[in-house]
DNA sequence: CGGACAGTTGAACTAGCTCAACCATAGTGG
DNA sequence: CCACTATGGTTGAGCTAGTTCAACTGTCCG
């Protein structure tokens, strides 16, 4: 069951041969329900497992001395948020559930054993961590260079395209159970300004976010507005399929 | 010679056993001089080698449609800037020389062969790429959350601490051959504002940057001012030694 | 001597922040 | 069933950090 979810994750990242797939399916791990707002791994800790999100919505964030937060990424079902704990001794950010979720905890030992047997699987997991790294760079650029409305459009595009790639888009909408305060923590803005920016985006008719759901009415125009190019997501199928 | 540089890099990242070290020393690769402003790898390309910086100063950057740039990271001697090209098909940012430099190009084939023989070396290289990922997250937080003077102090702390860990600090100063325009491209500010911010930092007496060199007069106070905590650099010796 | 590049300064402008209300909704306990 | 509270969204008004534009200075180099 967990093995299957991991195999699905790796297929999203790259090619998985039949034999590698078989080996991955053998992964055991442990399923754990997580309550809303509960931390799964905390800054400074040294987890002995990696996390795979089965159902729900997570965020990675860091807290600063002055109480402000910066969200580093959001995670949807099928994502593997804390791969880095395999080789880094201490977490430098926390990962928590935004809504009630279900995660698989896979002991590092089990992963390392799998890697020893199946180098191609190790390569895929590494690749997954590298594409996350690419995502952090894009967030850096987005928050540093784009004005509030552009940055928000960019984030909406990202979540929509990632959701689509994960098969989580229904019609023209997907789950995005965030408060405006959380959007602010991701975009480096204040809650008040997110509110006003969201209203102005709404008025364009390209996109909307309400009741924890994201509605994208014109992805192409939205992407253009937010200077969004899905290249950095390193999706397997390429972006051609994405702008459907 | 290249093997030696790689071994040194890996020692900075983690433990290297005698046998692993021996294997690493066997790495060949090719030394290449790079002129000022020359790109080593370009966005969209698929390099067949990874890069190790032997001498000089590099930057990773992305260009946007409107002509603005975001710098994602700076690299000093001993750094391995483009590890991700091993497993990602296309570069999503470019790496170029800021001053005339010398790099080692190590073919992916050679690295993969080494990994197959020495899994612990693979783990170290992976670890190196993970600590870079951590650095991108910190830059995201810095540019999104800190005011201009704090962000600049934070960047100065980072470069100083990394230089110190690499043995490149002389007295209380290290090379940082950047123009104010480049500082602006890193911090998400304009050149004009970087100029004024730098002046105000100068007046505090904590730090100075002139003629391509960084002078740190009080690291502890500067770190406090820029809310800098070296944890995210994942240095082997820990930060205790760092704040000397 | 001239031209390119980097740093510096001034003045006007604006995107986004701050503070302080107020409103809507949903859950909770009596 | 209603009052109470907590949470999240909305609005207004004044403020400020950082931008923009445009000029000027210094320095290196051919």
C-alpha cells in the first residue's frame, strides 16, 4: 500500500523499470494520521524516517525570532516532503499539516536498504529532492522579483499545474485549503495586502480562491500574467500536456 | 589534482573514510579556465558534467522575461555548484563566473561509476546538494522577510562564515568581488537602494564592503542584526567554531 | 583624451505595511 | 435553541521602505 504510493510518486519524477517497481512495492513503513496544524517533523530534530503524503495538504515553514513565518513550500498528495532528512543530520524547517491528513513514515533504514539493492531508485529519489530544490529557487525569484499580484498568480499556477500532474484537478479547480494569512506567509506579504490583491485578481476573471479551493479559468493568461514557466517543476511529461 | 579538490569538498560536507578518499582521488575530469562573465552552464542546456570550483567566484542566476535577474547563490573555491545536473535533464538556471576563475569539469559518467563503487561518496554528494537546497530556502526567507539592511547583513554573514569554513578568511576579511548591482540582484533590491543601505551598514561599524572585499568587524553583532543562524549551512564542525 | 563601468546623490513617487475597526461564519456550551 | 467565542475575511486611512529617473563623480583602461 505504502510501496504503491511511493512507486506512484517516483513515476511522477521519472521512469521506473518493472524490476525497480517490484522492489519499491516491497517498502513497508507506517501509516499515520495527522491532525490539522500538527507538526510532522520539527526544526532542529533528526527524524529517522522520510515522509510521503498520502492524503491531505502539508506545508514546510520556518519561524523567525520575531514571530513571523516563511512558508517554503506546499505539498499535495503523492509528494515526498522531507527527503533531505535521509542525509542531513538536522531539519532546518518544520513540516506540518494544513488540514487533517494521512502520511506514510518510511524508516531511513528501509530506504537505504532499497537504494543498495536498486541504484536506479536511489537516483529517482535524489532527483525528486533536486526538483524540490529547483522549486525553492523559483519561490526565491518569485518573492524577490514579482509584484504582489504577479507573485500570487505564479503561486496559483504552480499549485494548479502540480495538482493537474497529480490527477487532482476536477473541472477547472483543485483543493488549496489555505487561509489568506497562509498565502501571505508564502508570498512574503501581509494578510491585508493578500486580501486586496486577491480581490484584484478576482476582478480579472482569470482565477479565484475561495473556501479553500482554487479555480483557474484561464491558465494560459494567468501564466502569462504571473510570468510562470513550468520548466522548473521538472514534470515528466513536459509542459506541453500541462497547458491543455 | 581534481580528485584532491573533490575530496576536500566532500570533507567539508561530511566524513570521508580512507578507502572512499582513495577512490575519490582517482577522479580525473578536466580543468578549464573561465573568463569573467562567461557562462559555464546555461539555462535549458543539459550538461554532461558537473562543476567544481577550483579558484575564483561564481554565481547562479535566472533571467526573467523583463530583463531582471535573480541571483540564487554565490560560489567560492571548493564549492560544487551544478550537482543537480547529474539527475535533472535540463538546467533551470545559469552559472557564470563573476571574476576570472578556474573550474574542474567532471563527467557524469565518471561520477556515476564512482558512486556505484563507493555508495558513501554518493551519499556525501547528495548531502552536498541537500545543503544547497537548504541555502535556497534561507535566501527565500531572507529576501521575503527581512528589511534591506537586515537582509544585506545576513548575506554578508553567510559569505563570511562560508569563506571562513573554506579557509579563505584573512584577518577579518574575505573576497567578495561583487558590484552593488549584483548585490541588488541577489537581495531583490535596486542598485540605488543597495548603495544607500550599504552606507548605513558602514556607519554601524559592524561591516564594510569595498573594492570587491568584505570586511567583518563584529560577526556576532552583525549576525544578531541580520537574524543569521548558520544552522542552515550544515557545516561539519558546527557553528561553535564559526563565531570565533 | 575618451569611453565604459561602478558608485553616489537628490527628489518625487508608489507598492505594500500598519493599525484599527468591522463583518460573516461556524462551532460550542448552557 | 440561542448566546458566546474564535477564526477568517474585509475595509479605511495614514505611513514608510524601497523604487524610479536622472544627473553627476570617480576610476580604470585602451
